[in-house]
C-alpha cells in the first residue's frame, strides 16, 4: 500500500543525498527508511535507486516518480497547515457611498480586519442607486446607503439602521442675507446645488423639497467634495451633512442656513440578503453601526488622534 511516509522518505533521500541523512531529518533509523523505500518500490512496481552505484542515485523510474512525490508531499504539508489558519475565509463584497468613505470607513476597515481575519472585505465606492442596483444584480452582498426603510421591504432583503445624518442648508458665509430662520420659498432665489439622480441622498432631499412646494436642484455634482467646493466658492447653496462639512471646510467659510421647516435627518441603512449567511451579515451590520460616525472626515480624526 502506498503511504505518505514512503513518499516523504523518498523525497528526503533525494534532497539530502543519503538514506542516513534522510533518517536524521525524519527522526527515524536508516533501516526504517530502507524499509519504506522497499515498500514504495513494491507498491509502484518501480526500481527507484540504482544500487550498483554509491549514494542515492535515481533510476529513470525514480526520476519520473520524483516530481509526483514532491507535489504530493507539498500538498500534504499545505493540508496540515490548515489547522493554523482560520476555519473558513468569508469573502464579503461591500458597497459604500462617498460620505461613508470620507468619514468613518477607513477606521472601520483597519479595526474590523484585525478583529476578523477570517473575513475578507471587497469594497466598492459609488453612488447609492448604482450600489443598490449592483446589490440587486448579486454583485454586492451588503450595501450601506441612505434611504427610507420602506424601500427595502421586498422579500428576502434585510435592512438595519446604521446611523442618522443631520442635514442642513449650507452656503458660503454672507451669501444668504435673509434673517433666520429662512422661509424655504425664499431659497428659490438662489442656485441650489445637489448630487445627481444616482444619489439616494439627493433623491430624498429633492422629494422633501417638492413636498414643501420648493423647486429642486438647478446645479448638480455627483462627487461630494466637488459639491462642497462649489458651495465654498459661493456658487450656490446646498443640503449637506453639515457637521462633517463644517469640519472639512471650516466654520469661518461656510454657515448653516436655518430654515422653516427644518430638514429631516437621513437614515443610512445596511442592506443585505436573508440567506445562509444571515448571521454573519447581521454581525457585520452591528460592527458597521458601532463604527458609523458621519461627523468628521477620517483624515482630521487621524490627525487629532496623533496630537493626543
């Protein structure tokens, strides 16, 4: 019968040059090594060594067997190493919007990958409607996007509230002269800058504005930083996550425009499927909720941590 010990003994003899050295490496006796080679030759019906010559000289049959024996021993070693690795490596494909990437996502990734080496996270950053379409197409396993919870009531889809983001109209200091709070219809006289149609965040804001009888955006910029840049340059007003943006642009550059009525908060939800990995997804959603903080850009948080 062919055994792994026979193949390992054969490989070690070839590597080390003699039966005696192979026995030392394998912590056994030369006679045991000789017996294993004899058994291997009997099992394979091959003569592996030329015994008419000094040392461990391979025959042609031995040369042919060597490649297969080395591959088998190598694979056996990889199998034995599995006990030192995580029981199972889970790959999860995640989607986030740029606000998440700008704020708490980098810190979450650094912490979570240390806590869960058994989970590999593949990250996509895009607009929320694009992310949700990728989720529906099965190309993403979990997405964190702004939406109304009612949007995820379809069968087989689970959602968990991650955080609520405080929104406000913002503009360059001095651009809006009216006394506060400003009536919403007064803002129709200004250019309203918003993210485009693929933004779930902008979609909710525009829906709310229409409900209040106010016109929607007249200028769009899909990228959040580009939008903040336009507002900072005095090109108009915009509905923004004001605590994050105030930290990003500076309190002396932009100001919050208090309105009547005031803007509602926008919920960010982790959306995933109710399937065989539900428990893992729920655990991940909990970690996301614990990490979520949309109030400060990640590079400012890292800078303040170093100063401490």
